[in-house]
């Protein structure tokens, strides 16, 4: 009897060992990355290629979310974001960039766009200021009467030791933007020389000095808005304003949207254009 029990125990142990081996084969161990590991530095802080999703494909992995229903269409390179008056994107800054954004210094925003003439102001990009009507850094399309010429406006707040919110505006009327063709736009602020430059299809369309403005320093900043003003999201990204009747979300198409924490060079911008990047 005792020998019979020992045989049963041995058989059971062998079966358990064999089953464990098969389980290990079916479910191999995964080498999960360490989510707390440091990120390799890149001046490109945000990259949205819009390949049928809104995920940030850059090094820093902004957490993306949508306002309204998001759809995609044929882009200049793969797929593109199709905006509507009821949709926009939000990009929440990851915690390990919390020291970078308020001390930005310089920046570049670059993207491909396609849209027809606007009849209301279209929000394109905002680094919000959660306390004021305008954001810390805004790019939008102002109302225009031209079928082809776009009227871009850039708004900046700079928090310096001299003035808490030093507000500046840059206006750029850029030919041959509206229509059925994709156009590459880049907006560069260089804090070393207080210069704003706007590029269309790799070529300078406007250069304007902001005397004494210096390196950008933001306060009360928040989640980035793409395809919207800071006050036209639901809820508003600022306590300083709600939706405005004259302002609309961007209803056109965007592709290869990039944000840098430095003023990238003219040759780098030309490469983005020529490479359809």
C-alpha cells in the first residue's frame, strides 16, 4: 500500500513539473522597460505623426486625449488629423518635463497643414496660461478676406524680472497657404536674439525682432491645446475666459506636428519640408 501511494505521489509531481514547463513555454517572461528610467535628451519634445492615432511618438510621451470625435484622413506622409469645429487635441506634459516648459527659453512649432480660407479665427496651438485670457504661447489664424493668403497671429507672455507678464504680438500674412495643397509651416522663437521667424515650405516668410524680450519664461502653464484656443476647449483650460463667438477650433488637416524646446535652424526646417517630415 505504501509503495502504491509513493508511486501516485511521484506521478503527480512529474505531471505538475511537466505542466509548469508547458506553462512557461506558453507564457514567456516579458522584459518590461523601467517606466522610471531617464529619457534620452531630445530637443523635439512632442511629435504627432497621426498614423490613425493621436499618440506622441517622440521621446517624452506626452499623454494625449481628445475633445470631440477624432478622425483621420490621407496626409502628406501617411495619415493626418482631420479637424472639425467640435474637435481638438490635448497634450499633457509628462512630469519629468515640469522644469523644462516654464523655463523654455526658445521654441519651435512645425507642422503640415491644409485648409480653405477661414471665416472665423482658428486656434492652432496653445501653451495655456491657466489664469489669463490669452495663453503663454499661442498660434492662430485670424479672419482673412483672401482665398489664398493666411493671416497668422502669435501671442506670447514672458514672465521676466522686469515685468510679470510681458505681452507681445507677432502678425504674419503668408501667401499661398489656403487651398487644396499641403503647406509646411514653422514658427520659431529664438530667445538668444529675441527673434521670431515664420517659415512657409522651408523658406522664411517673416522675421521680426522683439526688442529686449529675451528667453521665454512661463508661469501658470498647463496642458497644451492643438487645434484649439485655450479658452475654446470643454472645459476651458483657463479660468480667464470661456468660449468666444469669434473663435473656432481648427477644421482643416494637420500632419507631422512637432514642438521643440529650442530654435531649430533654417536648414533643419528645410529638411522637414523637403523630406515631408
